[in-house]
C-alpha cells in the first residue's frame, strides 16, 4: 500500500507525455530567445543568434545537467523542427536565378564542395581527428554551414552531440572569416563583382556571405549571394551521393542496424525551392513582408533545433574531440579562401 502511494506521488511529480513534449519545445524556444537577446550585445552581434543560443544551451547542460523530464520535447525540436527549418530554407533558393545567371559559377561551387570535403577528411586523418565531426565540418564548409550539416547528419547517422559540435564550430569560424573578409575588403585589388564571387564561393553560411558581401555594394552583394545559392543548390545531389555511399559501405552488414532512411525533408526542400522560385510572387501573390516573416520563422525553428542539439554536448568530450577537427576545418577554410581568391 505504501509503495503504491509512493509510486502515485512520483507519477504526479512527473509531467505527462503531452506536457513533457510541450515543456521541452517551449524550453528550446526560451533558450533560443536568450540567444537572440545575447546576439544584440556588442561583440556577440558578430556571432549571431544561432551560435549564441548553442553556447547558452551547452553551458546550461554543463551546469544544470540534461533536463530529462522534458526530453520528448527537446528531441522533437532537435529532429522535427530541424527538418521543418531545412524545408523552409528551400524558399531562399531561387532555382531560376541559379540556372540562368549562375551556371558559370556552379563549376566553381562544385569544385569548392569537393575540395572542402576531401581536404577536411584528409587533414583529419593526418591529425587523427574525429572522423564524423570532421566529415560534418567538411560538408558545412563546402556547402551552406549549419543547414548542410543538419541535412547530412541523419544520412551518415551522426550523433546529436557530434552534430551540435559541428554546427557550433561552423557558426563560430564562419563568423570570424566573414568579419576578416570585411576588414580585408578595402585593401584587396578586387572589384565589387570579383569580391562578391570570392566571398560567396568560399564563406560558410548564407548569413556570413551577406555580412561579408555588404561592403561591396548592391552588385557585389548580389553576385555573392548568387555564388552561395549555387552551393545551396548542390546540397540535394550531395545528400543523395552520401546516401549511395552509406548504402554501399553498409552492404552485407546487419540491415536492422544499417538501414538508411530516405531523407524526405529534402523532397520538401526541393518543393519549397520550386514554390519560392516559380509560384510564390508569381501565380500566387506573396508580399515581401510575408517572405521576410517566413525567413524569420525559419531562423527561429533552426535556432530552437540547435538548442536541442546543444543540450546533448558534453564539454569534457568537446575538449578531447573537437580541437583536431577544428584545426582541420580551419586549415581547409584558409586554403579554400586563397584558392578561390586567385581563381576569381
């Protein structure tokens, strides 16, 4: 009887599954809000909301531990909201612009992706760095930062902790590189178009390209974003290539442990890219304010998802596992910048 009462009291203290889900999702958005506020502080504004939110989430985990009671909601944010953000991210890709004005840049973009991935993996072997984190960083460096890492992670069966580490590093280093570009802009012998191609083809995130491309004026920024969109455009084929590689690698192993789930969110990414390129604003009127609102929603969904991933990071493991992949990714990024500079 006493045991029954004790179990009953314990159950009352634990939130129901529905409430645990709700609290968990709300918790990730709360930290996302704190990240937004921190990003308003001078100095942190260069880092951005995404990286600030991850930093807060990581430190919360180290100080207070993982909030087990609301795990379902946190898991929902780190997986479902992440995929929703990637789908909405497709609206930023103007397929028509890439195919009509950016075909010449696609060759450079393809070369950038191939170099970034293989160079990071090669350096990781030399440094004896964590292979999975290094792979994610190579993909993020070559394509489009956090969104690319998030898209590739489930295909290569990355742990949430590794994904969070990769996103945190790419956000931090991408910001440092973008600021460095803006500082170098006045002293480089590049015109606005050349500088735009250089920044758009070598920087990590779309936001980083926008930050670095702005000093080059409207024309420089436009060509920078076009160069970047070409790399985003190649995200889908790269994902399918990795799917084929993983299936071939796991061939003959236990299918229950190696089954590769089809990334349906990439189909959503393609559909929304088509809608954004040919439907919204064309056959279906869509104001700029609405599109800006969707962009803001995408950012918040991605930030909440990154918080969920950040809560899985252990700083003890980070110290031992992240430094060498960081070194490999940094060297790759520097060499990539130099190569693209001389190409343009």
